[in-house]
């Protein structure tokens, strides 16, 4: 098998990994648009200094010794297999880099024989890149759970970012769907990376030439929708991972049915993209808005609302917290107002040192007044008094009722619910209701429910 064939197989096998920012999307180029989002091959990630870099995204090997039931690369699946040699992978990366196709590498692998052997081969490929070719670009490498801690250490000294995929949100699901994997084998390298990364940062603060261990930190990925865990369970786990292992990101991956298995959703099931989006919004609230998982979801309401973003949901459930006075409230309180984000909260705090703020100033600052106006006062005055239906209408997320136009042939344009529209819209459309009407019906029902809750 030549290198081009191996690349085709191993880049295609890597496309289900979403632990870098642009993965998992398959959007062809469009007339009048610049660029395309290919199904596999090159993805993008953000470096610690905020630059967006393009990465060659491949598996070292897709010949897996494990049999995780949700994975296309599992042992029992009949598909073409390939593995690089360390030198092939290093030369391929350098060739792409020299041709200016990529700025770095995102390297993962199936378990080739054993975790230790796989890690040794990955480490050798990165060693050739770093030491022989003196490649200084960004490298994100996946750690194989169960590998020896010494190998994790060697990998961390070669890569900028490490990640260990937690895969499924609970130990029970892991046992059921990925019997070769153990929760302890996943969490142990996470703990090791957290400790060694913190020690490396301390050393670097003292000695400029101290070796850097995973300077861009670590991340993980969790599959959403393959197993029955609630959003509350997933968010609690996410919060615990951030706290305990100082993760930079937890990536959520809507389960894409690629395998027929009685333990998994049917092959016709739509990937839960709206749920994935809500989880990312909630994750944002944990990381930048000082919310805790316990505030967002409870035992009585364990799942995120498909029609409202999680911050609006919290605001609707906590009328006692509002209105917030923009001229005096601390930044933490401003951050709870729908329509005020971290940047606008900071700008409000800075601007009100100079002057009293009213609606025109808030608009200039970047506050989304369509939502915020119902939750604030400016010098004691409420800027808007809407009916409950008006307020509910301003809060509903239009993305949940999205309908787009799909071109089926050269002159045939057919509307259909957008992939991230609410499942109820897709269900009605599948029953033959016109997509725009389905979206309208679901929106009206969501509005009525929301008005009753307010
Ligand atoms: S270890 Fe499991 S998830 Fe990873 S490639 Fe092998 S079968 Fe797939």
C-alpha cells in the first residue's frame, strides 16, 4: 500500500475525533464562498497564544486491538486497515508543512497491539519530527489509556497539547460499550498530565530552558447521545474534570451512528447536534460566567432546554435575581443577565466609572438589548416592560427552529430543517409537514410552554 492510500484511510478514520476545533464537519465548497470543510485531513486548532493553526489530522494506525462498539475502527468491523511507520508519518508531516498546507499535527491512533507499543511508535514519529527535522510547529497528541506513565511523560515532552478521551460519560456505559477500556486507565494519565504540566510551568517560571511538558495543557472528548446519561450527569462530570485535572477543554461529540448494534441508537438516528450545542453553551457558562453545574440543572430538570440557551433558562427560573442595576451591580451579577457577556460586563464596569449608563451606552458597549432590556434597570428605571409573551419571544433561540434550503439538483431547491434544529421540528417534517410550518408549530408550542413557566 502506498503512502497516499495510507493517508486516505488514516485521515478518514480520524474524522470522528472532535478534540480539535473544526473536526466532524463535512461541508463541500460552495459557489460564491471561499474554502470548504473537507470530511477529513486538515483541521484547525487554537494555540495557547490564540492563533488559529491548520493541522494535519491523522491516526497513526486504524488497526485496533479493541472492540468499542460505537467506533468504525473497532476490531470486529470490516474496513481497510493501515498503519504508518514513524518515519513515514514524520516525512509526510514535514512534506505538508514545507508545501504550506499545514502548520502542525493532530495525531491519534487506534490501539496497535497494545497501548505501550502504540505509544512507542507515536513517540518515535514525534521524536523524528522534533529532533531530526527540528520541527517546531504545534503538535496535539492523543494519549492511549493504559500506557506506561513513562511513555506518557515522553509524549508530553514532545507534544504541545495532550488529550485522553474519556469517551463515554459513565463507567457503566464504558463497561457496556467499550469493555477493553477501564475508567482508571483513562483517569490515571489525566492526573499525571495535570501534575507534570503544573510542575513544568513552575520550572519554566524559574529556569527559562527547563523542558516544557504539554505547554498547551490537556483536553478530552465525550460522546453524547450513544448512552442514556442525562445532561446533568454530563455537566457534573465536565465540571469535576475541569476542577480536578485542570483541563483546557472538554469536547462533546454528538453520536453519529456508524455501526448497527442493539446496544446503540439505530442507524437512522439523527446526531443530537442541538444537544451538543446546548452542552457547549453550558460548558461556556462554567468556564467564563462563574456558573456551577448544580445551578444549571437539577434532579427534577436533568436536561437542558432545547429551545432556550442555558443562561436564559436560568434567568427564567430565577426571577428573584432580577432586575440587575447596571450602574452598581458587581461584574459577577452582570454576567448572569441574558445578553451580557464577559467582554460587555467588563466594559460596563469600566465605563460606569466615567458616567451613568443608559440604553444608548449599553448598546455601544455591545450588550444584546433584545434580551437584556427585560432583566436590568438603568439608574433605577426599567428600560422595557414587555408582556410575558414578548419576553418569551425574545428569549427563544431562533436556531432551534431553523429551516434552510437544500439544493437537490441543479434547479430543484427544497427547504428542510437545519441539522441543529430541534428534534420536534425534524419529527414533524419527517411526518410530511412542510418544514417551515413544522418549525412554526414547534415554536408556537415552545412559546406557550415558556409563557406558562414565567
Ligand atoms: S480503542 Fe476503541 S475507540 Fe479507539 S480506535 Fe480502538 S475501537 Fe475505536
